[in-house]
């Protein structure tokens, strides 16, 4: 499943869809759904319910490659594709995922409309590893492959390698399983193999080997805009000019004769914004020649293959007036019109493959981040309320924003979101998640001891000389606050002939890696007599499964 940071939200019990709501009016034109460039047809038209688009279940699941099973009695659908497993019930906001491993509380439950089961489109598509984008102008939902930004840029305050990120002096896993402080505590970061390069508070460049922890100073004069390309370190010095050195700071060389405020290095070319007139240029390193690409005021730019995209603007006194986004084809050496972006106000932008992201200026309420499909033509706002700059690393957007309940003099927090703006989570929440995982690891017995110790506790609970068997209701424990991790099992006690004498659902706490202690046992007889008892003691995620096992006797098949 693509949503690593969604796991953090679930561990912290933030069970919400946490995506951008689709704000449209009922009288607007019919909603369309486009999957990988193909418009989907539905026998019941998609519609908006409380800010969520609902679509017919069969059509969307089949289009996404799922095999579905429908239980008419329970009004429940189970959809499965590869390693993705989803269970939805009509009228129930709880979506059960990955064979009861975790769940998400939906804003709008599945429902029946014109004899069709309607399900929330964003939730289903994102669980299937897609980005979901709302083009308000075209009243169209675009379901696109998740964007993967794979190249670093100057001035970045985060760095990503696999599923590990460095930011604000912290190294952490995106799924919230660990964090470590005191690594790369700098304002700009660049990764090169096992080395992390960063600038400290005085803007000197340091290098830390991530395997040995050895740290050394690389540059002894203040710089900004550090970037590593082809085992070379690029940076802008206090004189405003771009320099290049080797990875240990030697063989320093000044590049262009122009000062620059921003730049990109692509093969043998350096593209840059002139530090004085803010025009866009290219410097060909092999030839030592410079050429102008755009003669107007350039607010930002990015380069992908043979295309350059840039923000157009003009200065009016102390203010900057933004005039849209332009593009230039280096192969044909001509400008390419982007009519959909002619009114865009771009203070910064990033391009990867066929996705263009741009951030607007902050006019007092926070900046907005938009995503434009260069091939599809969609145009969607993915985030707002951004304070400062944002960056894109892998399939994640990093940005600063003010928390909902911001204390006096509190600084904006660093957040991560998917590239469609969903599953927003702060660095603090990831750190809390890592603390939870650390607590779990400190209490759950080792894998080789787990089964023996759990059966030992079950035998002690049933007291009489029964053989015991069990099935985990979910593989992972649930951690609540600072209490001991809890496991939920269906267990049975058998006599010498193998007959079940007692069975039911049990809650056990894992303690200090030494064993388990039973917290509560609910017998099958009690569950059958009053199924609602399950809701009082067990997580909602597992209640349906417990009730089904008690009714069908399936839980007794524990071999």
C-alpha cells in the first residue's frame, strides 16, 4: 500500500480520511471520473455527499483491478487485489483494511442509491495506490498514479532516502517506526550515498557519515543553495556567485560570470535566475557560454528533460506582480504556451515527469499549492495554509503550516502529505508514533518466544489441563497511550479428544518481553447471547469479525 504516513495516523488513532474535500455546488454540471486518462462510465451518476464523491461500487472496484464479493445479508463488500484487502459495510463508517490489521473512519459511509451500492471514491482509489485530484473547473475527479519526485534541488530543508527522511535535525521513518535526534541539524540538506551534507546555523557546510556518525566540516565560508550532482558540490557564496568543488571542498571553481539567486544542474548545463535582473539563463559548462532563455522577470523555474518551466512576473516598486507560468522547449528553442496556467501566481515550482506543482505567494492566510497535469490538463489545488516554502521528496510534500490550535509565539510545524494533498501528518505526530513503536518493541516478546509465552498464559487462564489454541484477530498489537501493548485473540481450550470445551475472544497485554497477562475474556456463549457486549471491550475494527466467528464457529478452526 502506498500510504506509509497513513499508518502513522492509524497508530495515533486519527482514523479519518484526511483528504481534501471536494467543495462543489449541487447545481453544477455532472461529475466525471478519469482513471489514467480514461473517462469511466457509470449506470448511476457520481454525486457529492458531505464533500465526498460517491460512485457505484462494482464499477470503481473493477476498474481498479479488484475482485469483489458481496454479502447481501450483511450488506457488505470485500474487495481484494494483490496485497490490498478492503471491507466496507453499507451504513457503517468503519472501513476495515488488510485483513483487520487496521481501519479508517470514513466521513461518509457506503449507501444504496437506485439499487446500487455507492462508495467514497477518494478512499477507494487512494487505498489502491492512486492519487486523487479534483479539477473544480471541469467538475472532474482525476485518478492518477502517485507522483514520485526523484531528484534533489538547492535550498531544500528535507532529504529523503527510501522511506527514511532527515529534517530539523531528526532522522525518522515515514511509517513512524523510529526516529533519532541530532543528525544533520542544519538549514539545507543533501544526500550523497551514505553521507549527509548540511549547512549549520552559520551556513558552513558539514558532512556526516550516516553509518559511522563521523562528522567533518567541508566548507569554511558561509554558503547557501547547496546541491550535489555527479560527485560535485555546488553552492552560492556570499558574493552571490555560483561555485563548484569536489565533495571534500577542494578544487573550488566559480561558474558563470553572472550572480544567481536560484539554479538547476542538468547534465552539462546550469540553468539559473540572474541575481540582479532576475532573467532566466543557461550556462553550458562544456563550452563556457551563456544564453538568455527568458528576458522577463522570473520568479521561479524548474527543468525536466528538454523542457524548462518558469514563473513569469514583473516588479512594481517593492511589489511583484505574477503573470502566469511559461515554458521553453530546449530542443526546438521556442516557447510553448500553457493557456491553463496563464493566470497562475507561482512563487516556486517543481516539475517531475508529467506533473507540475507550483506554490502561490502567501498573502496573509498562507500559500496554496497546485498540481497541474501536463499531459492530462487537470488543474487541482492540493494544499493551502502553507507558511514558508514547500518541497516534494519521493511521493511526499513537505511544508510548514500552523497547527489548528496554535499557542502564542509557537512556530509553524513541519508537515508531510501525499502528492495529492491527503494524509497530512506533522513531524511531531511521527515522533509520537515512533515512541509508541519503541514502547511496543520493549514489551512484545521476541518472535521465537511469542507462541510459547502466549500459550503459557492461555493455559494458566483456563486452569484445567486443556490443550490451548489461538488465532490472532490482528497480527500487530494496539498501543493506547503509555499502557502495555494489547493483543486480541480468539482462543479455545480442548480436551484430550480434541473437543472444544471453552472458547471466545480474549485481550492480553504484552509485558516487558517476558510474557502476557490476560485482561479480559468474553466467551462464545456470552457473545451469542448478547452480541453488543463485544462493542464494550474490543476495538470497533475487530467487533464484526468476533461476532461472525462466534456465530459461525469459524473461530474454533484454529489449526
